[in-house]
C-alpha cells in the first residue's frame, strides 16, 4: 500500500488552515500550557479528501504496527470521527471513550460494546502531553481492554509526551509532527519568518515559554 507521507499530512493541515498562530495572545491547551500555536484538526472534517488521507494513513499504521488489534477506540470529542472512519476501513468494531464517566444514564466512560481482553488501539486527533489519550486508555484498561497502542494525526513531540507514554508502557505513532509541520511551513512560506523564529524558540522549552503567561 502507498504510504501517505508526514510532509503531505503537514501540507494538508496547512492548506486547510488548521494551524493557528497567536504568539502575542497565546492559546491555552488542555494541559494548561500556553502556546503560540494551536492545531485544530477538527477543521479536517470539512474536507473529504483530506479526512480520507488521514483515515487511510491511520489505518495503515495500525495494520503495520498493531496487527493484532480487535477494536478501535476514539477519544471524545476530536478522536471520535477519525476512529469511526478507521474502524470502517479496517472492518473492526468501534467504541468511544468519554473524558469522564457520564453523570446520568448508565454512567459509562467507555461507550459501546467492549469485550474483556479485547486488543484495543486508541485514536486521538492530537498529542500534546498525551494526558488526555492516556487517561482514556487507563479508563479502557480498567474496563478490561488490552490497550496495545495509541495513534494520532499530530504530535508536538514534547518531552512530556515521551515520558508519559513510557511511564504508561504504551507505544504511540502519529501521521505527522511538529518537525515536519515547521519544515513544510518554512519551505513553502506558509508562516512569516519572524513567527517561525518564535515557533523555534517555543520549541526549545515550551514550559518556560508558557510560564511567561501564567
Ligand atoms: O495531549 P494532551 O495534552 O492531553 O492534549 C491534547 C488533547 O487536547 C485536545 O482535546 P480537548 O481537551 O481540547 O477536547 P476535544 O477533543 O473535546 O476538543 C485534543 O483533541 C487532545 O485530545
Ligand atoms: O493541547 C491541546 O489542548 C491542543 C493543542 C492543539 O494544538 N490543538 C488542540 O486541539 N488541542
């Protein structure tokens, strides 16, 4: 099967303007970190060709790296649509994982039919610290899933993501990452030289950069 390259996915994200830059008034991430960049992968849902690139790329990684998978899980909310398309391509069952158990109805955190011992790959759209998807993976493990891997569209390659996945002892893969995004943005002049400098500086120490805005 033809591999969709990390550069192509980075280009897709830039082309659909999923990458937002605001160095003066930084974004606040799920982890509480402040950042000059926000990658809104939800925008890709509006583009059938691009969401197909993503689904095929994720399905391919899963087939190659996690061949024993028996169920695909999507994290609420942004992981769910991609998980559904990947489950469809791989002809596998799908569940989704809420960030917290529901406070009414059945009180579920994992929604759908999960069989104990089932080998699961969890899909999130994006990994910053990995905290969200790992907490989803822990919830699935508590319900009896055997989480064999995590896949996503994009990783910022933060030190925290490597440390957190190592601690959880779960492997992860992404279609593209910050290195590819910045390379493509620089080569194809998507981002002003001055902003690129800020993005390179931010990357040296995202925590210290964030602390200026606490
Ligand atoms: O790796 P992390 O540090 O946990 O950050 C990444 C998470 O943050 C975003 O979700 P968000 O909490 O904004 O919720 P959403 O999916 O409902 O939009 C994103 O979709 C990831 O799940
Ligand atoms: O860490 C986050 O919350 C986050 C960062 C980002 O670039 N995009 C996103 O959807 N969430």
